[in-house]
C-alpha cells in the first residue's frame, strides 16, 4: 500500500486503522509493505527547510518551488516506491491518494493533476495489476470549476465510485449522511446501465453503520 500525498499524518492513519480494522501501519512500514508520504509535512520541509529528500532526490512536491506546475517529481516518487525488489513478496499493490483536491489548493493545475493520475493508473493498474484509490472533493452547487473538472474526469474513468454527502434535509444525530455506490458497468461497453446502490450511515466511535434510506434504527 502506498499513501501519496496524504493530507493527514501517518500517526492519525495508524490510529484509524488500529481502531477500525486492527491493522498496524507501523508494522506494515517495517515490513516494507507501506510507503507513506505526509503531504503537508513535505510542503513545510520544502518551503522552510530542506529542498531535497535525504536520498538526494528532489522533493515529491517540487512543483511548489518552481514556475512549472507539473507533478513529475510526485509521480517519480510513486514509481520509485512501487518498484518491486528481489525480496518484495507483497502482492496486490494499492495506491491511495488522500486528498487529490489538496494539489489544486497548492497551485497545481487540473491538467497537471489529471496527467498525474493518468500515469499512476498506467503504472499501477496496467503494469502492476493493482488499484488506485483517490479521494477528491466536489460539490454540484460549488463554483470551484477546477475541482469540478477533476472530479468529473475521475468519475468518467473510474470503475467504482463512492459518493459521500450529507443529508439533503440537514443535520440529524442518528443519520450522519448518505453514500452512493456506483459500479461503472458502462465502461465495459456492454450496453448495460451502471449499478447504483444508496445507503445512509451513522459514524460511531469504532464502527460505521450502514442501512437503507429510511431504515435507521432510530426511526423503526
């Protein structure tokens, strides 16, 4: 598993994985099964500290200090991290990008972001037979055209879309939101329509409960 670039710290993700799934990210890093890039920390290091990684390679977020907004350095980091070694027995590579919208906020153009994802898909999905999981923020009512372009493009090329949003009726203490699961059957050119499932959910301390709309335990 590879996180790049992560908006949250590795410590926070370790707590989440340990609480919800009983998985130790620290142990995974020690076994070489996890490479984690803390995006915000890398930004601070680049802007106020060292501009190069300890290995002597440019920072993955080198575009912040250059006139060009391409994400080649970030992709090079991903490619290097995913290069298999002789002792690498880890199968099923997964690249997690959390959160893609941050790159737009840092000044990367939508074209640069979509190019980055395209090359990641070619590397991970086509060459390594793995999966790319991307988090991005979008709002149909938002005037942020750059985010809209990126989200629409991601939806167009994705096999599976999880669209999470709040309730249209507003806040509810027993139902925290709604998730739409869209399986893109249309990508297979079979003439079938996409499969869509809609659930509502409630976030608990160490669990998330899903149920069909209107079937919350609080109203039954």
